[in-house]
């Protein structure tokens, strides 16, 4: 902030406050999502009777930090353990993971992220794919904070200045008397 000229510091503070609020919202959303996912998986794995249900639920909850792919990666060990016990148990464990991840990915997470970070789910999906291609696994993990940063900066540094430049022109057009033919 001290690197900026004095006349821009107030605006920079406002932009930084928006970024901070967005990133804190992402952290809160991730924590809440982890709790919901872990709780649902624990309950489902307990019903199925899989040993180490707590460990698998915690592992899966932690991997939700990796959007879209964390749920697939985290399902492999419990499904393999279930298959080692019986094919039916392996299929039941897989069903639990599919059902819970569908609930979490299509209902819980979009609602939480929409309220906390204010990003459209389609934008999140596209952004995850793009940042994965650009930055690999680290890009996948930090995709949502990077997207929110990019959107806030584009709004504050490009869109709002254009709106302020156009707004006086629109106001004079709206207030100007109309020529009547008559």
C-alpha cells in the first residue's frame, strides 16, 4: 500500500478489503464443506460397516481442497478396502462416495461458494481447468482464490473506471430536453 501514490491508497484499501473478504469467504466455505462432506461420508461408511470410517472421512474431507479431483482420489483407498472384504462391500462403498459427492458437489458446495465467494459454478469449473493447465496441481488448489482475485481486479481497475467515464455522459443525455417535432 505504501508503494502507491497517496491519491490511490483509499481505493487500493477498498480493493484489498474486497480481496480479503473473498479469500476469507473461500476459507470459511472450504471448512464448512469439509465438515459436511466428512460427516456425510462417516455416516455412510458406518452404515456400510467399513473399518477406519473416521480416517477415510477425514482424508476425503481434506482432499476437498482439490476441486473436482479430490473426491475421486479420496475414494480409491476405501473402495479398495471394501473390495478386499467383498465385492458387494466395495460397490456399497463406491455408492456411498458417489452419492455423498453428488450431494456435496451439486448442492452444498455451489450454495456455500455462491454465498461466500460470489463466483458462478460454471466459472469455477472453467477456472479450475484453466489454472490446472497453467499451474498444475498447485493451480487446481488455488484456482478459486486466483479467480476471485482476477474478477475483483478486472471490476475495480477496468469496468468501474469505464462506468464512471460513461456515467456523466449518460446523465447528460438523460437530462437533456428532447426535441419535439411539432
